C-alpha cells in the first residue's frame, strides 16, 4: 500500500510540475559543431514510384571541419530523395562516411526535409533542414558524436559543385 501511495504522489507531482512549466521557460541551445562540404555528381532518377519520385545524388567526396574534428568525406555514399507528386515536398536521406585526419572512420546518416511552396498568405516559402546522426567508434576521441542530437541547414556556395552543410549540436 505504501508503494502505491508513493507512486500516486510521484504521478501527481509530475503532472503538477508539467502544468507549471507550460510553456517551457527556455529553449535548447545550439553550439556550432562542424561544416561539411560535400561534393556530388551524376544525379539520376529512378522515376515515379508508388512512394513518389525517387532521385539519387551520388556523393563523390568533400571535407569536414569543426572545432573538434577535421577530415574528408569518403566517395561512394549518396543522397536518396523522395519527392511528392507536385515536387513541393522532398524527404531526403544521405548516407555516407567520413575519415578524420587522424584516421578514424565515422558513419553519417542525414535525414531531412525540403519544402518549396507558399505560406498561408500565399508568399513563397522554402524550408530545408536536416538532422545528421553520427556513428563514431565508442573508444575514440569522437565518441561525443554518438551522444548528441544535431541539426543542419545548407549554405549554397557559388561555383562549388555540391552542398555545404553547417551543423549545430543541440545542447
């Protein structure tokens, strides 16, 4: 009976605490983590599938640099995109690996969303964000990449055949 009373007290306390903190007092903070300069080539389309229009963008290389790591993007990955019928919404998933300057391999899976349309007032609207996940060796100096959430957005650089992704760690 005592355990039931403790459980009920915890539930009531939790409910009351949540009610008192809505809306949240502060948002998570972001800390710049790294920049990826990913080169691409030879985009092709599978065509219209039952899920939408499938496009594949091969990754040919690139660089990665941030305050805590530096290295290269390994050729051979790809960005797999799936667009809706009117091409106003595209889901993307880029899968590739990087190699740090000190020889450590890290796997990257970056899922995102591109929306190109109009807002409620009929004004042009463009949204492109993604959330990369890193898989680094747990016994390496890059293990911190395994234990955090990241967000990124593109930066288009003139005369660069690829995409630049600025990545922030959610604190």
